[in-house]
């Protein structure tokens, strides 16, 4: 039989004596259950909760006995999740390959004597023989004890195998019951993918001692090789293995292998260190850096260790490389954009529902005849020129924007209610958790609430959830109703019906309009702090996810072996296994021939070290003033953030007020554990080379060419960057290049001694909850009423029970203060831990606390997903604050203002660009306290009250009320603001801009801070007692805390915010106009604040139309909004301006004027009054060559306006 030998890595931990280690991820033997033999409850001192079986961080309760502990890895292809189609092929599901369930372990002594054992990885038994514990899944055999768990895996000498028949696991995978570290962590899988040799304990393993491990599938139906080959199609079998599994085979001819076996060999080398397993680098120096991201921590580390550089400058330089693609076009405002990019990188996104839009869908152009057919199956042929032109003339029906807004409002309401339903389900699960604690108190604890009272509270919550579900409805709705889902369906049908009407006409152009769902603006959640570890302990493991990493083709080298006389069925019995065992030497020879330094053939030279877990413990010191720790009042002060922090202009981060001692002395201690991820390793060296491949490489090659040297190609740079790095180091005129060269060399030298990982679970800990895998909602030892309650709760939770409450902690939903590391422990694959020295941690320049160098500043962040919405409002919606629909006919522009320096006034224009009139810097004769208004020539708006748009009228009334002097001050500030805002396209219409100035858009917007779902609640036991007697839950009023908002970004190119008025709840303008330039120069607190529970703030903003509006809070990433070109391009093109020309000496009967050159689409016009009204002369003639005979003094308006279409 032909076999495919796939290498596995075998590691060995040698212990001279017993030692304690970190135990398995969960201890299922502590679960309560009804003993089927005795009929009595077992483990009655525990609750059926994950808390009962999960070890605490830093807990070490596993005793590893002396001897050699073997642990083998699985090929990467057998550990990766894949997406497969479910029934119908419409929805992907996640699948995990089966893994070999039989392993033959052969020990060969130096004298050639061999011992062999068979490890049955899928064996399920009820007797503890040192096997790991497996929680029973639905498909697993139950056994006869009534336990919810059984022992998994057993080992037998080959001479005694197969032994007594036993039950088998339904499906063995690398995750077993769903634990990500199952196969990777020896305490989880020691009897499944491991072997303990007791013989070599106090006696050190001799030189040349060898272990061979061979694994195979009992059933060919489980063999992943055969599953992959079944997808070959037209590919060769070797190409199929390369494509599907990432495996290479040197001899790709002949028939494909019939089975696969895994093989690994480990030989104790003569130079091996027989040292105790104390963890790596016990005597080596290690450092800890804390930052918002892995790249930020690494940049800070390099800034400290590289010679001759400053930490801050190096940190900023290396961080700029991280965002090089985004910042490539930014030069003048690079520091501003870099600061924003770094701030944004400290957040992650959380999905937030969907938004509806409309898209035009065209048939293919079909110029080559691609076979498009109509509904009758008739060929449509190529799209004609007339059809293409007709497509461009298609428009949506009138009023469709209102339907689209209504649809999005219905969708938003549905999504928000659905998120609250999820939050309610999670609260019910947390209270179920509390119920079990109350119903089954641990010995010596009797101060919990009455479980009957908690049960009644749970039923009340379930009833309230039913009300929420009734109001929400389920999609798709059935029949009629008043639920949110029915409103959503009605809004969608109304929009679709409107589109059906226009699509009848659009069909002739072979096009149609269709509704489309796109992701909504996501919520943002602050990243959990990241620790960068350096030194030997921080060596990332090459055991997992590295198959083929050292091969040119990136494939894992395998071998094909023919074993005569072996049939597939033989591998189920001793004879076939012995036959296979006789070929282990041939297997090793084959693998060595495939690759001299083959990953499956290894020598034991030292105790293995493969980091798998990180245990962490930190202290958090919250900001003091107004926090929720005051015994006299546990609610947050609404000014908690603004009292402790300020938002300096030009900064993206909230900074502690220097006059306050921000931190509270009462520290909160949080702890957790997380799986170390190889993907978290920084890749800064790659970014450095990518940058150097640009301009620096071109400059270096220019010098080399001048010196007669050949250029350095990109491929040569990738293979050997030393020549270019040497050139960079010599560039004394540009020290940045020398810094980059030094950084790359340092990274190359220490690439394998740094590991970055976030403190997973920190955000959840701040809100007193723990995200862990939860047990099913049952009460196995309870009375009938308890089991009925469990069924009721299980139905209500509906799979949303992911967070367990942590009542013995502190509630910090606003992460504002400082952090101090207390403990860090890296746990290796065998459970051996290494405690990292955290006495002198370092951090970035952004997070450094000058008076406390070992602490890390924690600027204000919300510990729950939230977002800032910046919505432009429809200018025509006077009665309601309705957002724009996103379509061209829904504009946020209420009108236009244009400073008129020639006539000392402010011109006012309608949304479409029609000139309405001018406010002059002169007192109104009838009302001296108000500025004078004059209608545009031939215009009907003789009074401000006649301006059609309510919002524009409100602004003009406010400006008129300033009086002549007040209006003059306003225009001075507006000119300064426009001067500070660079035009988006300085080369466009320069001549016209010199004549008419720069128009200013009057827009309205809504600014809102929202959080996802229901607010986080206080989980303390005393608080819960109070919650039992009231309708609401305790949040310490954190949703009412206000956060400052800076509107506009002076110094950032592309920001067009000039100033704004805050509006009250009735839409009236506030008393003050807030000029962005004046606010920036004052560097005080922004006048605008938002809060989760506060209503959205509406503002009227003056905006340079080509620029964006930026809103910065510090607590969340900066958000922005800008006008669609459709909302200002045509209006600005129509915008007409003019100036009074008086007196003009011209002929009595003819008009002759000297006018500047106009843009091609603009014409000059002369307007003057006669007895009947205004008379307009378009394109007045130039002055005649001869002096006019009859001079007449005329007075009129010289106007520049858009040329009428021909």
C-alpha cells in the first residue's frame, strides 16, 4: 500500500522530579450531576457554571510527574477551520478536519532495544488512567455513570493492544469540544496527542534515545488526504495536495497514495542540556512595553534601545511607516494626519446594522455579444449608443428621497431594538448565573439574596423580554402587525413600489434601479492594552502555523512510501500496526531525502519553549473627581470627564488637567488570561524595507550610477538589504534614514525575541463581566421547579449567554485613569510558566506619566462599543430634523453667504445659487440697531422675513441683529477663518474667486453619541439586591457623562469648518457664534458636549463647500462629513455676483464698459433701473474707439453670472 508521510513535530519535556504547572483550560470533573449508580447528587458544592470549572489566572494545580512528556503537533492543514456549504448551498458553515485517532509511539534506546505503545486518541472511558477529561457532546456515547464528562484517550503497550473494547468519540478534531488550545496545550490533550514515559525521571535520558511517532486514521472516511484528493478534478494529485493542504511531494508521478500517516522523530542529542524545566531565559534580561497597538509598542521600544536617537522622534518616525499608505499624499498637514491615524488605530470596529441605498444596475455593455438574454430567452445583443445615453438621463421618481429616509429610519429602529433584545438576553443569562450562586451557595457563604426572589425576578425579566420581542417582531414578518419589523417591511415595499414605476421606463435603456443594503457606520471599541515582551521568553513559537515557512514554495515537504503487504484494513489491528512500525526507519529515510533538515526529524537539545497563554494582572487607578467610588454617591458626575481632562486644540487625545491630581488612590485589580497569537508579531522590518524601496533606493542608485556601480534592484534589496542599509546609515544629512537602517538591523538581530499580545478581557473586566465559553443552561441537580426555570431561561437567552458576571470587582465603564502591571506570566505548551519581570515596564511617549514612570496613562475611553454620528440634515425639512437621503435632490445646504469687500456687505444666496440680497455694514434707517438689508437687483426678497428657507432666514436674521459693527466683526472673523482654510482646488476659477470671493455654505447637522444595545450594568451583589426591588438596573449614570467635542480642525488641509451656532431643542440658534479660529487660539474647552443618554445636538454650521466637517472627541475616533459635489457644484456654477458701478460715464444712447475677462461659462451683465423697473443688458459692449459725444452718468450693477445654455 502506498502511504503519504506527513511530518509532525515531536517535543519532549524532561522532568527529573514532579512539578506543578498550569492545568487544563477547564476541569469538568467538578460539574454537579446525578450519579446513575448511586442515585445521589454529586459535586453538590458546585454550580453548573463555567466559573466552577475554569481555573483562575496564575493558578497552577496540575502535577506533572517526573519522566519524559512527549507532545506532538498536528499538521497545520488539520487545524484550520474551513467554510463549507450547508443544505441548499446558500449559507456557509464552519468545518474542521478530522485528525488521526491512532498513534504508535516507539522508544528506541541507544542499544537498539525498542518499546512500543499505541495511543487511542478517541477512546472514551469512565476510569481515570491519567487521561484528560472530555465534556460529553450530543453525539458522544454517554457511559453508565451519569457524569456529564468522560476520560478521553488511552495508552496501551503494543503487545496488549487492542485491549478491552471501549466507546469512541464521535468526531476527533484539533479543537475537540471547541477549545482553541486543545491540541496545542499539553495539559488539555496529554492522553490524546501526547505520551508520558515514566522510566526517565531521576535518571536522565541517555544520548541517542529516540522516539518515533506515527499516526493514522482508523476509518478511511475520516482521512483528510482522501477528502482532498476527491476534489482533484483536472489537477494532478500532487498539485491537489499543494492547493488544498499546503503539502509538497517530490515524486509527483505514479498513482496517488491510498492513506496518509503522520510521522515525527525526536532524538536526544549528545550535546543536549539536561536542565530543569524552569522556563526560558531565567537569567536573561527581558523588557515589557505597554501601548495601544503592537506596532506602537515596538516603535517605542526601538526608540529607547537604538543609540543616538530620541525616543519621541524615533517613535513618531516608525509609527509614520505604519500609516505610510494613508499619509503618502499628506505633506503640509502630516503631523495632524499622523496623530489622527495613531488615535484611530487604538480602536476596533463592531458591526452596527445596515443602511439602505439605491443603485442603478445596468445590463452588461455586451459589445462582444456575451449571450445576455431577455425574459423570453431572446438574445438582447449589444447595448446601443442611444441606450447608454438614455441611462444617463434616468432619474429617480420625485419624493423617493423621503421614502429612502423613512426606510433607513425604520431599519435603524429595528436594528437598535434588536441590539437591545440581545442585551436583555445577556442580562437574563447573567442573572441566571447569579441565581445558581444563590441556590447553591458554597460552604460558609449564606449572605446571598433569596433564590426564590431571584427566580421571580428572572421570570419578570423573561416576561419583559417577551414584550420587547413582540414590539420587534421577526424577519420576515407574517401577516399584519404593528411591530418594528412590519414598519420596516412597509417602508421597504413603499420604496420598491416607487422604483417599480421608474424601472418600467428604465427597462428600455436596459437598466434598472434597485435597493441595496450596505453596512452601517460601525461602533468603535477601544483596543485593550497591548504588552510587548522582549527577551528569550518572548520567542514566538515555530511549532504552530509555520508548516513550510522555511521552504521556497511555502509547502510542507512530505514523502511517499510503499509498504508491501499492508492493506488499509490492517491498520485496525496489531499485525498491520507492527508491519507499519517496521517501516519507521524507512519513513525517516524518505523524509530526510525530501529535506535534509526536515521538520519531522528533530534533535532534543534543550527543554522546549512554545508560548501558548498569557496570564495578566493589572491595577487600574480611575480618575478621581466625579467618579463612582464616592461612598456618599455612586453615580458619575455628568462632568466627570471634562473636570479631569481637557481636549487641547490640535490634539486627538483627552489630556489630564495639570491643575488636578487626576488619579484616585483606590486601585481596582483585574486579572485575565488570553491565548498568545503568532499573528500579533510586529512586522515593522517589512514596512521599513517597503519605504526604503521608494525614494531612498532611487537616490542610492543615482549615486551608485555616478560612481560606476550597478544599481540595486528590488529583488536584490529583498534578498540582501545590507548595501542599501549601509548607504542609509551614511546619510548624515538625513538622520531619519540612519534611524531606519539601525531599526531594521536591530529587528533582524532580535526578530525572534519579541512577542506582542493584548490583555484580552480587560474591557470586559472593567464592566464586571468575563467573556468565556459557557455551559448549557440546565440545573441537573435541582428540583422540578428549578429545571423548569432553567428551560424558561434557556429559551429566553437563545444562545446569547457569553458573559459571566464578576461581582467582586469595580465598575469602570469609562476607562479614564492609569494602569500598572502587577504580574505577567507566559505559559508554554507543556503548562510550564515563566513569570516576566514587571518592575520596570515602559510605554510610549503618548502614554507616559512623568511623575509615575512605571504606570501607563489610560486616556478616557468607553469600555463598551459606541460611535459618534455626524449626520447632515435636509435643508428643506423645516418641521423635523431629517437626515439627507444621500440622493442629489436631498441637500443639506440651506443657502450661501458671500463676503462682499467691495461694497462692505454680506451677500445671501438661496440653495440653488440665486442671489437674494445683501446685508450691508450700515445701520438700517428704520431700525438703527440692525444692519441694513437690500434685495438683489430685480429681486423679490425686499425683507429678510421673505427668505424662503427657514434655516437660512434664521441665520440672516441673527446676523442682521448684530448691527453694523457686530456684522463687521463677524465678517472679519469669517475672513480669518476662510484664510485658514485652504481651497480644495486652488487652480479652479481663480479669476472669478478674485472678483467674487469665496462662498460659504450654510448647513445643518446632528451630532450624536450612541452606544450599542443596552447600557452596561453594575454587577455587584449589593447593587443586585437593590435591583431586585426596582424596575431599572444600576448604571451609575455613566450614560449621562458628557464628552467634549471639537468641531473643525484648524491646520488640517481639507477641513472647511468656519464656525457654528449650537441650537436649542426648538431649532433656535444659540446666543453665541463659535468661530473655529478664535476657539483654536483661545485653546479652551470646546463649547460642545455629547453624551450617550443626551439627545442629539443640532448645529448650524458655516462651511467652505469643498471642505469637510471634522468632529473630535478623544474618547472615540474623529468622524467627518462633507458635502456631495452634487449639492454645491451646480449651485456655485449658478452663483452670480455683482457690484454697484456708479457713476459710469457713457454715451447717452449706447452703453460701453470695460470688464475683466470672464470664465468660459460666465458672462457679464449690466442692470440699471428705469421708470418701469430693472433693465438688463447681457454682455455689454466694450467702450467705443472714439470718445462719446453725449456723456451721461449712469448707475447700475455689473453682474457676473452663469451663461444660459444655448
